[in-house]
């Protein structure tokens, strides 16, 4: 049953990821990203990491995506215009992508560590340990990320004001 659920939600994540890149309107891309994050939360649940799944939904699919949609609306971004592609990219794009993905799969299979089976509930790290690790060992990256998000918001506001004036 776990394998079937994994295949279903992994397929949803990949399909939403492709939709994220292919969409021409930024709001469609943001909604596709919410689909990716939701399916990742289910995959975390399948691994037995309930806390990380809840954080994935609350923080990323909730708060961060609300922030992204707010910035997209603030910038009033329209639909992307399509530009003509050159003939080499049309001719070589798909075959080179196929070769690259095949090579990547081969290298991951040959050089990657052998994986054991995953059992539900085997992830024994609780919120207390994650909090200690976050605020002891990873405090600097956590704070740098928050400053970068603040700078991105301020940049979006400045860009939106220039369009209004």
C-alpha cells in the first residue's frame, strides 16, 4: 500500500513540478508549487515524519505561498510572452535532455548508497530535537533566510511603486 501511495504522490509532485515550469501565468505557477508542496507533505507522512509533514503544509504550502502570491499580485505580473526558439534548441533539446536524465539515473544507481527498506514511524526525531538543532547549529542560515525573504518583499514593493508612479 505504501508503494502505491508513494507512486501516486510522487507522480503528482513531478506533474505539478512540470506544470510549474510550463505555466505562462505566475499565479498558475504558484498554484502548481502548492501542489508540489502538498504531495511532498504526503511523502513525508509515508516516511513517518509527521512533524516535518505538518511543517511542510503549514509553513511552506501555507505561509510562504501566501507571501509568493502576495508579491505576484503586488507586482501585477501578467502572462509571459512567448519568444521564438532557435533551431538548434528545437532540434537538440529533447534528445539531449533524455541522454542527460539517463546518465543521471545511471550514475545515481551506480554511485549512490544502497538503500534499505523504509518503515513507517521509524523517524524518531521529535519537535524538541529539531528545534534545538535549528536554533543551535543552524541559527545563521535560518536568520540569513529570513533576511533574504525580507529583502525580497522590500524589492517587490519598490518595483511595484515604480510602476505606479
